[in-house]
């Protein structure tokens, strides 16, 4: 694999090894003995001064890796990152997630790693560690990451005061206290966000964009109260594209309520300086083509989140691939795109071809009037059957009901060419890290 001369180099040492399933399960007496030894070895002298960058993930079941068979071997993760990627306990003991602190402790004591799913933050951490190593800073920086949240839960039930929110803050506080005990600095520059599927279907949130911004503001305020850091906590958000879980979804509906959640996520990424995008989910594969990303896809999306973290740390955000300007010329819609890495490509290999490459122009009478699509440079031309004035131009608002992902779910075929330079290897297969166009819906 060729090294990239772009933002930073992805070294082959950061390819992902297959999980062997051979984690050591220590007996209870041995774990208790080791715990007592560690408690008696609280020696601070001679320790190197370090800074802990905490970048956890929060949300519903995708944040927790539900159903994603793990492809990351925890021992290999530690070796690749020189033991500088740690949990909320500032150790390398990943894979003991549960809904309470007590259950997590018991799982760790018993060595029970059932439901130790693949999490996007493993891939994210590898990318950030590779970047820090290239910069010669990895020796003095630890990356602390862990998951939080609750499956099948609306954003309004994941916020301040909720059980998963309190647990999440407790774990940030635990990591902060452990770092300070060692004399280390502790900063939370950002958190990764993976939530929205529940609100697409049940619509408990009446204004998702507003609710997500309020969540970010509240979490930032609460974290700053713990760490004492002056900087705000940014949000690295994916875009959910799980429209087809709605039994009433119809891609030709002018006022399709299913687009509100992904559109809200996109607009925050476009407009708010504290929101950075990791990309849409439609280019990936899902377990049974339904709700949950599979293990390899969690890893791939994690790499994209890692790129966003690196660019955030360097103050060089790229935003992603989305419309910059939309105009009408006769019966044609012209969409000019902000393109991170030219050229634009209509890719029907990585994502199965969608009708009109995922574009549609829907009239107030619930009719798609789009006739043909043409890509020229950074502009998409949508040729319509009649004037598109007053219509809504959309992308990736389609798919077979009950399906999700790059084959039959809501999807489109437009991407940039970032992956020509940036690639990662997972289980001996190379994956290009292209920026895929975000799903969108705008009224003309």
C-alpha cells in the first residue's frame, strides 16, 4: 500500500488483524490478587508527564456496536497504538460494556467479553494514534475512548439527567480523576455521535437539529465543569440514513418526515463550527441489511471519524461532500458541490446503482419529475420533465422498504476521490476512504 502525501500517512502497521477470540479469562482469585497488587503500587514518581485526549462515542445501538461482530483484536490494538489507546479506566481492558457500572465491573472481574462488539472508536483511535505517531507526539499523549448511551432510545431520552447520560459523565469523571492522580492533563476535545434511527421512525423529537445542538451544548458544559478545560467540546457526527424502517416511507412524498433527522445532522455539520462530520452510513454494509452496521463497516466509519478528529485538532476541517449552491435554469436544476478532493465520481461499484444515481426532484403533488442526471466537473445537472420551481431536490431519499445499506437501502452514487490517496486495510482487504455525498433535501 502506497503512503499518502496528503494529511498524514496511513502506515501498514495500522491494518486490522482478525480477532482470534482468544482473550484471557482470569479466575476470580487471580483478578482479586492482581487488584490488590495494583492498589499497593500507586507510585507516581518517575512517571512521564502526559496529556489524555478523551474522545468517547455516545448514542443508541450503533454507538454501542450492537450486532457488529468484532474484527479488532484488543491485544493488537494496544500494540499498534503503543499502548496509548485506553478505556475510561486508563487501561487497555476493552470490551466489558454494560448498562451499569456494577455489571461492567463484574464482567471485567469474570473476564466476560460477550457482547464485546466492534465499535467505531477503535478505528477512530487507530487513525488518531497514527497521526500523533507521525507528528512525534504519541509518547506524551494518551487517547481515552469508550462507548456510552442506550439502544432504541430517542435523543430526548438520552440527554441531561437521563440514566445513560449520568453514567457517561461518571465515566468521564472517572477517567479525569485517574489522570489527575497520575499528574496528567485531561482534555475532552470532542465526542462522537451515533444516534437518530429511533427518531426517524418514532419522531419523538419534534426538532432534531435543535435537540442535537442542545445536547452538544449541555454535554460541553457538563464536561467542562469536570475537567476545568476552557475549550468547548465538539461533536463528530455521522449521518444516519435508515429511512426504510418507517412503514409509511414513500420516496415521492413531498413532505417526507423521514428526512428531518439526517437533514438536521447535515445542517449542523455545514453551519456549526462545533460539529464535524464523519460521513453518511449508506455506503456501508449492515447486518441483514437492516439497522446495525456490521463489524467491518463500524471500523470503516471509525476511520472517517478519525480523519475528522485529526482535522479538528489541526483546525483544518473539510466539512464533507454536500451541495454548495442550487439554481434553476429552465427545466434543469444545477447543483454546485463543495468537493473536498476532486474529481467527483458517480460510483456504481462501491454502492449499487440507484435510480438517477440517488437524485430526485419531487413536486408538491408527490411526483418525481426528474428525467436524467449529468455530472460535469463539480456540478450535477438534473434534467426535469417540467419546471422544478417549488419542488424539493433530494439525494439518497429512496430505497426498498425494510432495507438499509449500499445494496438496497436509501443511497446515492456520488463521491469524491479522497480514497485514491487515503486507504486502510481491514482483514487483508483495502478500503478507500472516499467522502460520500450526504443525504439531503432542499426546497427549490
